C-alpha cells in the first residue's frame, strides 16, 4: 500500500492535539532542534497542531557547531521562540571528573559519544520545566530499529510523533508540511563525529527502510548486520525491567 503522507500528517497533528489536551492543556512543545529532518518535521508538526506560539526550539551546540545555521534557519522559517544552550562546559566538567575518578585510560569511546546526547536531553528538560513544556521525542522507526539512538539521550521525551515512521516516510511528511529541502534532505549526521549516520551504520536508510517495510535485503551481510543491531538494541525500546513485589 502506498504511503499517504498527507493523511499521516493530518493524523499526527490530530494525535498531538489530543495528547496535549490529555497531558498538558496549555503547555508548550519543547523540541531539540538539530536542523535535521526529524527535529524539523517534529517542530513543524507541533506548530501545525498547537500554533507557533506554543512551540519552543532548543539549540544545543557542543562548542562550535558548523551547521547550526540550519537550526537557526528552521526556527526562523517556523516563526517559533528558541533558546541556545551550549553544552561544552557541562561536557568538559563531567569529563574532568571522570578522568579524576576513573582515570582517562578507563573511559570508553562509547562514553564520550553518548555523554553529549544525555547532557543535551538534560538541558532540554531543564528548559521544559522552566517554560511549562512537554518534551518532543524526535526518533524515527529506522533509527530505533537498529538502536541508532542514546538511551536517556535523544530517545527520551514525553511524546513521540515519528517513532512508527521510517526515514523516507518522515521525509514525505516533511514535504507535505511544506518544509524546504534544506531541512528535509539534509545529510543525517549527529554533529559529534565527522561520519554520516549511514557511514557509521554501514548501510543506507533506503536499504534499511525497504527491509523494515518489505522484508527484502539483497545483501546477506547487510541483512545480518541489521538483524544483529536490531536484536542487541531492543532493550532501548522497552521500559526498564522491574522487580514486581506483591504484598502478601
């Protein structure tokens, strides 16, 4: 069945309206704006659902961000309020303490990769609590499928408009929303490393999206890698396991 981007866009807008009616009447949608397709589409959906006066963008550079002008352009395009919080000092402070406590030789590369995402989400929630907000999650199905997100970092949030849409479906919704190509088609990159998302994953989003929706992947090695990443990252999509105590 062909993807009906207009219908899906309208359905998401209605869903956002209903969610806020139940979970935050009068509250603002707080969106971490990276300038990429996901945060751009989420911000635009929130504007259509709630009005520009109830959407706040948070720009979160770590030191100098070479493409922050794209984030600033999105905020201007949508006509929303925004705040910029540079996480460099917070990152340096935590790393300094880690070096002192653990020794630099014991700090893993993955720690250095994931810490900025978690600091960013802490900053977004700080803005949200101070600005009568609810935090938008900006993850999509393709990234979630292979665990390309940081737990308690970019995969956190209070409501998630795109979690069941693939990358290409998100782009289609973005075009229906009238977003310029610079936001919808921007090469996916996390802003923390020089490699693109697809370079780090080892396959394209087109390949991943087709596998998710049609179950087809011609390259056995790529299929095996996708299945492996999906399997080992399923825990990110589940609520933490809890011991269930039942009083006698």
